[in-house]
């Protein structure tokens, strides 16, 4: 479950994406990604925006794990081929 702002940056870092790549893959503005990654704590955004980001990261192999609580709970499922 994508709940904490730091999960976005952590997930993006695990797959080696720049902010603009996540923005394009998620179909949201780069300013949105930048704003969300500057937050600390729960994500403050529209549900639809969070879902787009979550789906983009999960399609690249990121899995959000654990309970929705402070901390970053993500992992990379596996390295995918080309």
C-alpha cells in the first residue's frame, strides 16, 4: 500500500528512474512528483494521483509491503529482463 511520501522516492530509486520518468509513466506532472517527494509523512494528494503513481511503480517491479505506518516499506520484486 502506497501511503507515505518517502515510499515514492524509495521505489523510484530502487528501479533507477529519474523524477521525470516516473511522471511520464504515471501520467502526472513532474511538479507533482517533486512536490510529493519533498513531503515527509502521509501523502497529501488526490487518490487518483496516488493510484497512478502506485501502478507505475508496481508495473516496474516495486512492491509496497507492510502496514501503513511511518517508515518506508518497499522492495523490488526481481530484476526484469529487457
